[in-house]
């Protein structure tokens, strides 16, 4: 959210430092937890997460296409010929 300069508050340096430490702690904790598992498990988990995200992308794209068709801004999908 972009605010006009007169409405922006300067972030307290202590808060900025706390956020930086929190990000570093999160990264270190993630690496520590990841180190508990065998490398193949970590690779599989990453691949599974990627596939899940691709599935979510497909669902969002399908929903957008359906909305476009309902609004008449996109032609209907091609029909598969009967086998």
C-alpha cells in the first residue's frame, strides 16, 4: 500500500533490527530442521511442493477462464470429438 510521503511513518530502527533478526532466525531454523531429514526427502518435498503450486496455478487459471467465458470475453474451450 503506497502512502503519500506526509502520511508515511519512519520505521523505528529498533523495529527494523528486530525484523532483520527475526528473518535471520527463521532462515537458520529452517536450515536446522531441513538438516534433520535425508537429502532425498528434502528433494522430494520440494518437488511435491512445486507440483502442488502448479496444480493451484491451474485451478486459478481455470477459474479465471470460466469467469471470462461467463462475461463473454473469451470463447468457449474446444470440444473433444467423441471417440
